[in-house]
């Protein structure tokens, strides 16, 4: 449980660092903003699913501005923090039934979903950093080891 909590502390730290960097860029990059909003929207979708709620009407990809992203960063951080605080280690292997964005039904453990969400976001934050470098902007250090130092 401690490892998962630490992964989510890192996820929130990394999202905050990306957000601050994107807010400081003079010329918005739609592709970068779209990737960042995708991370945040997907976090919201998965949180909705593990809470046993219907996520079918929630977008996974959407063109939203950085103000909306900032709101999502705050909302997701609070929601995941509350969820993890109330989650017992014995609940990690509980199976959750959900329908994906294509209408297909699945069952996954809370542990696997939480791991997926953390890894999914890190993958896309890496894509964001690659695109920032192409635009001659210093990539954001979001390495886990930097976080724990």
C-alpha cells in the first residue's frame, strides 16, 4: 500500500510540475496541452470506475485549456488522496467491473488499475517532454528519484 501511495504522491508532483511549465510557455502548444489533458481526463475516468460509478459519458480525449487542466489537477489529487486514505490493503485485490470507452466490459483489480493510471500518466508526460524539447523548451524533470530526493 505504501508503494502505491508513493506512486500517487509522485503522480501529483509530476502533474504539478508539468502544469507550471505549460503555464509559463508563451505560445501554447495544442498537441502538448491535448496530451496533458488526456492524462488528467483518464485519471478522472479511472477514479470514477474504481468508485463503482458510470464513466461512459466522461471524455478521455478533449481539447481543454490550461485552466481546465489546473482544475483537473486539483480535483484528481484530492479525489485520489481521499480514495487512497480510505483504501485498505486488503481492498487492493478487489475486482472492479467497468465498461471501457468502446463499450467493452472488463474486470480488473484495484491494484492493477492504480498501477495502470500511474504508468499511463508517466508515459504521456514523457511524450510531453519530447515535444517540449522539439520546441527548444527544457523538459521537466519528473523522474521518480528526483521526487524522492
